């Protein structure tokens, strides 16, 4: 039996939400962390976002003259067994390149002192608030790694989910006649408060 | 039992209706974040900040953070700049960011030349969206700033409430349990795979 359009909308609303539950939990918890940053930082005694030194080691690698910073960063990480999404600060001509490897739970910061043939490897102290924030901030398709691109797709799916929940939620509300008046009051309060804040701060 | 069911349904519904504007903002601004390269086209040659005015001012800065904040507030008030702000001294320069969803201002004071300079950004709808997305916290004080922060908290708590009440309402529909478990399992398996491989 084919489902009616009404049932299809209800089921899509629900199954999409069930599938996206882990992402919504991350965004909600991270929202609370970001909104109460000073309090959360206080729990960690100021060591909320600090890198800890793991090791220093010699690193002798020869890069061609046309090697760009990303290529060098990728090679350094691969040699350390840390391949994956990363960012680089600095240019190939500078004596120091800072490579930040962004994994899901933590981050490594590798400083490559090119003229000294030396690496300084540091790791971000692992804690739950920083982890949810890191997952919250992760987005985009720029990184050339399949898991990072799938994450970018999941962020797009969460956007589709939010928009679909709004549209289908309004439709489902209108279908419940006893809820129309109270629902309309909530809509008005929400839009009223939002408009006031948008216009004033 | 019927009362619990109705309470959860109505909580789920009314929280959603109340927070529609925030849901829209977070959804649309995330399009900008997730496709940043697409939104950069056309803005590459524009300067990010454009000068508004410059004037000579004698300004004494207290060394303690509270004193600095009070002094900067007076300075901004005297120059007709109102709103939430962040101030930071870097050497001979004081950088002040005045927050506003539509017209943020960047104010700098040079202690050597005693010049106070204000800059603004050209309007861009995508920037308004991202400012709305990124604004959090109760640090700024004032009823309207605190009201915004309260709505950020409410949205976060509401998201957890939507999940909890949604799970309850799903469980009450026994015909949907198999597909529901598959959806939950699919989501959990996907995120676990991603966080271990990212």
C-alpha cells in the first residue's frame, strides 16, 4: 500500500531526525559550551585549549624548490603517521612552517623548523567541551580526504534536515486544529523577539 | 499516559514554532560556512573594512581589564558608537570591535599618533547570517544582549528536548520501530566511522 503524502511527510520528519540525532546532540552541547565559555574554561583551570609538547625530533627531508606549503605539510604528516585533514601556516621560503592536523577528537600541531631540520610535535589536551566544539566547527569540502568530504555532506544534510523540519513542522501544526491558536502565539513571540534583537544589537 | 504523550507532543511542537527564526538562521548560515568558497566569489577585490572617520583624541588606558573596558565604553559613547564590544591592546595599538548584526565597526586607537579611526564593512547578507550564527555568551551584559544569549541557550536545550521527546514519540509508534532503529543505527554508525577516520 502506498503511503499518503501526509504520512510520508511525518515519517520523513521522524526518520531524518533519528538519523541526524548524533549531529544534533553535538550542535546542542557545543552551543551550550560556546554560550558559557568562561564557566567551562574555569572548570579546566585555564588549560582549556592548550597544546602539550609530545616530542622533538630531527627531520631531514629534501623538498623541491617548487614544493608549496601544503605539499610539505602533507608529507611531514604522512612521515609522522598523522595523514589527514590539516592546515598550514607559513610559506615554503620561511624557516618555520606550522602544520595543524585536525582530527575529530584532538589536534596535533607540528612545527617544522626547515633550516634546523627539526620537528616540534604538540598535541591538544583532550577534553569533552573542546571535542564537541571541534566537531561543531568542522565543515566544508576543501580538504582532499574522503572522511572530511563525507562530513561536509553530513553538514549539508543537517541543513536540509533543519529546513525540512521547519516546513513539515508548520504543516503538521496546521493539521492539529486545537493547537492552532497556541501555536500562533508561539510563532509570534519567536518572530517578535527575533525581530527586536535583529534590529537592536 | 495519554497526558504524557500530549505533553511531549505539544512541547516538541511549540518549542519548534517558537524557535523557527533561529532554526532558519542556523540552517542558512551553515550553507555559507559549508560552501565558503562559493560565497567568496565577487568579494575578492573588495576591501573588507572601509574607513569611516579619523580624529585626534587623547585617551588614557587603565592597565586593569575592568578599567580598560570602562574607559573604552566611555570613548565609544563619546563618539556615538553603541553596542556590545571587545577591546584588546596590542603594543601601541588598541583594537576595538563593536558588534552589530547589520553594521559592525572596527575602531583602532594609535597611542603614538593619538589617532582614533573607525571603519565599517560593506553590507553583505551572508555576513549578517554568519554574525547571527556566531553570536553567543552573556559577557556583554545589558537586557537585549542577555536575551539573545538566553535564546541561544534555549535553542540548545530545545534541541536536546526535541531529541528526547522525538525518541519517546517514535517509541510509541510500534509500527515504525524497525525503520527507526535502522535510522538511529545508520546515524550512529556513520558518525562513529567518521570520527575515527577524520
